[in-house]
C-alpha cells in the first residue's frame, strides 16, 4: 500500500525524473488490460489482484531508484517501453495465478494468450536499450529496470512450464537464479561489485525467453520440452558461474561497468 500511495501522491521533491505520472498511467493501463483479458478468458477476480501485486513491487523499485540512478530529466521513451513490458508481464502473472488457483485446468486454454503476451514482451525487449543509446539516455536505472522486468518474465515462463508439465520443478531455477543472487548480495560485499557490460550475458538472457516461449504451445511436449528447458538452464548456469568467478577474482577496486 505504501508503494501505491507514493504513486498516487508522488513526492515532487524526490520525483525529479517524472516517474510518478508514467507509473500511474501504467497502473491504470494494467487494470484495464487485466479486466478485459479476464473477461475474455473467463477468468476470476484473482487476475487483477495477482497482476497488481508484482506491478506495485516494480513501481516501488522504480520510485526508489530512479532519482538516484537516472541522471536525465524525464522518464524517457526507453523507460516507457520497459514499463510497457512490465505491464504485459504483470498481466501474465495475473492470468497464471488465477489459473493455478483453479487447479491449472485453464492453463491449456490460456496457452495462446500467454504465448501472445510473452511474444510481444520479448519483441519489445532490446528496443528500450536501442532507444536509450540512440537518444543518449542510458542510465544505471534503465539497465536495472530492464533486468527486473526480464527476471519477472523468466520466472513466470518457468512456472508455466512446470504447471503445464513441460518440465520438472528444476525449471524454476531459471527464474530463481537472479533472485537468489540478489539475496546472496546482501551477505557478501564481493557480490555487490558492479559487473562489466557483457554481450554473453545479454545473449544468454535472450536465449531463456526464446527457449521457454515454445513451451507455452501444445506442440512442444516432453521429452523435447525437457531438453529445451535443460539446455536453457545450463546456459544460464554457465553465465552465472562466469560472473561469479569474475567477481571473486577481480580486485575490490574494480568499479567500472554496467549496473548489475
């Protein structure tokens, strides 16, 4: 509720980057989209509540971080694209939770809705980064915002793959690695160092979504779906291991690179 209060009544002394209004309009768009899709899919009221919950968390992160890590005036078009992706992912979360509460019986019916939402979210991924670079609006905040939205989508895709029986419980590690890393950072100064920019990291992240997307369709079934998810997870483990080795070996003085 505190996050919602900050969005509806933004503190202009801190909201120097104009995040309050985009977040408010984003919340309204999310509510409308969730209601329309719930009615279209015949889902229950849990869709709206489950969609709003992750949105409020992301909005809280945005409100907290943007004034410190966004060194530009205004929210910016790149962040607006990322916000649109966040809205899509939160609607995905609402539909998924509602289906899970109903025993997962509606998941097969929702498969193509979730596929369309995911495909649109993935197609927008990368546009925000290109916009930021072209308009010279790169920021640590924008990078972190993009990572948070990506992590949410991967977690949702992994959970859907499990509920659809496309992979075992181990598939949840695809979404869980990032959040486990965030928790580990709170206890280890070594892990709080900033990682350098890495094309390998970007490619592996894109691979996760691309690999898990076909699992939403009825055409990809075990054992093929297991192999696809397993290869995506192995690539993620390799990427995380590479970063962890760098963090452990690098001198504490190393501070250059992208926001992690």
